[in-house]
């Protein structure tokens, strides 16, 4: 049995697993954005929090993914369903690039622009949403892009705890010592990562502030 | 009448270094008071205390008779126009939106903002077709003109200017200085103007205050300044050569 015949015989399963994969990554990315961007903003306002927050996100990043999935198993409610658990773990991994890029993006806004904005009487909130966030948008989006690409790769490991996704085919192929089955999981995952990277890269360029000529 | 008044104002860095020492100074309605001094003399710090970009820890600083500490800081800043050397135009806004930002957040009606824009853009010597351009599409002189227009947008009675023409080429700088002077004759704002350039001080200042190491060395009219026997003033005047063309403004 070659690769193409395996794919055509199992196209519905592969499509299902791809959707499952996308769902995990999508949900985790949304959670990570909802937590990471506000945290990133917070640490530009309270510099004292910067080191501990970044350090915590860094530590999470260093935990081997398989171990993290395992650690989270006993968590109440979350541990009941493998899908929830996978989303939580992926969210944790995606936090670092989001927090770091939000912070870097905002701190990278030209000091003269910020000073002029404050000098003319913008409130802290107006400064944030009229000036800092629009000017930091492309850097923040670069963080989202990194987070998404990492998540797509990591989500394959979630199959180890029964969360499904394209990793399922990879693990099955490993057990069967069948490269075609591995590829049927790995290729769609790689394509997904490439597509996401290209789309977000395009968006990132569009959001870049006009540059000096 | 004093619009801005420093009473015994001192400012220290967190490490204890004194930037301003017991500054006493009053800026009167309608005048351009020039804060002159070399880098590190504390002139920019003094300026930023007025609109509370820095907070006054020691002494009292009053704007319109009220301590800046008692002012709502946002109201205070909208009461004062602010123009700096780097301009700090918003790169993601067009010229029109840059100038209209404060009127917009003050909820002016749209037509009024548009009318104000037309008025200001003429006032600073630009044509209305720059409206839709972005800051990076402007020359340095045009950018600074937009910066001045933006500072004037909500018609504040006070202007703080920190070397606004310092980064321009000499010809453009002279143009802008002269234009600003004639603008000021029309508008009669109360202006606190920071510069290290004696020529600029002589051209623009109603009075000149010389700062050195955070201390006020001398406060006088232009004529008195050039004739001052004070050694620090003399040194400053000499550094700019004897040919300071203060007379080019004509007799006031």
C-alpha cells in the first residue's frame, strides 16, 4: 500500500483529524491572545512585574511537552477530557511569544511619539489604543505567528494523551512502522503550519506602520 | 500677570543628582520666555514639569494661578500646547488626523474640526493638499510645521516648545523662526521656549532666562542680556561670537 492509496482510502478520517487539529490550535491561540496580550501590556505599565512574568512564561516553555501533558492530567475538569487538556497545554506554550512580543512592540514605539501623545493630553487608555497598539500591531502579530506555528507542531503530540488531531496518524504510523501513515499525518500538519505562516506573515506586513521614506 | 510660575522649584534624579535648584521664574501672559542653556542645564526638565511629564517634588509650580498638583493632569495638558524637536507625529495617522486628534478626543463636531484644520494648515504656511499625506511623506520643515499646528489645534493659551526648530537645516530653521514670530504676534500665546541657540533666543525671546547646572543665572530682556556683566552670560555670548544678529528682529 503506497502513500496515495492510504490517503484516498482514509480521506474522511484525515479530514476529521485535520479539523480536530485546527480546532485545538485555534482555541489555544485565542486563549493565548486573550491572556498574553493583556499581560504583555500590563508589564509595560508595571516594570516590576516584567521579569517574573517573562520568567514564568519562559519556564513553561522549557517543560518538555509530553511531560506537560502528563502533569496536567490530574487537573480537575480540565483532565476529564483530553481535548481540554491539550488546549490548555498549547495555550501555555503560546503565551511566551505573545507576552514578549506585545511588550517589545509597545516598548519599541518611538519615544518622541509617546511623549508627544502624553504631552498633548491623551489618557493612558487613549495612548494605548490610539497610538501604542496600532504601532505595535505588526510586532504583536509576529508573536501570534510564532505561537500558531509552534502550536501546530506541538498539537501532534497531544495525540499521546488521546486528544486526537493529526498526531494520531503519526503515532499510529510509528506503532505500525509504516512511513506512509506517518506522512499522512505529518504532511497535512506541515502544510497547515506553512499556510498559517504565510497568511499571518502577509497580515503582519499589512499592519506595519508606514516607514520613513 | 504670571501664567506660569516657578517658586523655589528643585528637581533631583533618583540617584540624588540635582537637575534644577531652587528655580524662581514667572512667564507673563503673551510673552515668549526663552530658557537658554547648554545640554544638561535643566531647561528641558523645567519645561516638562509644567505639563507634568515630570512631577514637581520640591517647591511650587503654578499654571494660571493654580498649583500643577491641583490640576487634573489631562486637563492641564490639553490647556498647554507641546512641541518638541523630534516632533513625534503619529506615523500611522495622516496629517489631518494628527492635527485633529485632540479636537477629536475633545468631541468637537466634525465640521468644526475640518474648519480648524483648514485654518491651522494655512496659519503654519502649508497648503491643504498635505491633509491626506503621512508624516514620512513630508520634509523635515513640513513635519515641524504640522507639529506646531498640532500643538495649536485646540487653541491652548499656553505653548511649551523644546527646541522645535533645532533639527532643521539653517535656512528652513530661519524661515520657521520668522513665521513663528509673526504667528505669535497674531495669537499672543504665553510661550515657554527652550533652546541652546543664542541666535534663536535673541530672535524669539521677549525675555531670556539663562540656566546653568540647574540654576537660574540671569533673567533679562534681550538687550540687557548681551550687555550683562555676568561671567557666565558673557561666556555664552562669546561662544556665539560677537556677531549675534539680534537686531534683525527690529526694535520691539
